[in-house]
C-alpha cells in the first residue's frame, strides 16, 4: 500500500507524549489533588473466617465436580486447628 498524504498525516507522531510526561500545569494540578489526605479505615480481616471459608470450599469442591489433590484438605485442617 502506497503512502499518500492522507495516511502520512494520520500516522504522524508529532505532538505525542508519554503518559508520565506531565506539563508544569498538569503536575501542579496533580500535586494539589494529592495534597488532600483521603480518610480510609484500615481493613480488618478475620483470618479464622478466611481459613474456614477455604476449608469449606475444599470440602464442597467434590460436590461441584472438582478434584482436590490428596491430602490438601487434611493439611488445611491441621493448619487451622
């Protein structure tokens, strides 16, 4: 396919920049936004509940046609107890 003037204009790379290449104005806006702290609470996860959920999934996997490697359920229950 021959390059025509139309395709040359479409394929030109002039004026393109990297996403990380901010101008001074853009950088000032970004810094102003980052200056305000966002209040958020620390996530508290009950690890016992997570472990119990994993064991429940392992126990019920056979009901859904999944196969579990031998000993995985026993090891998981030993770790919990």
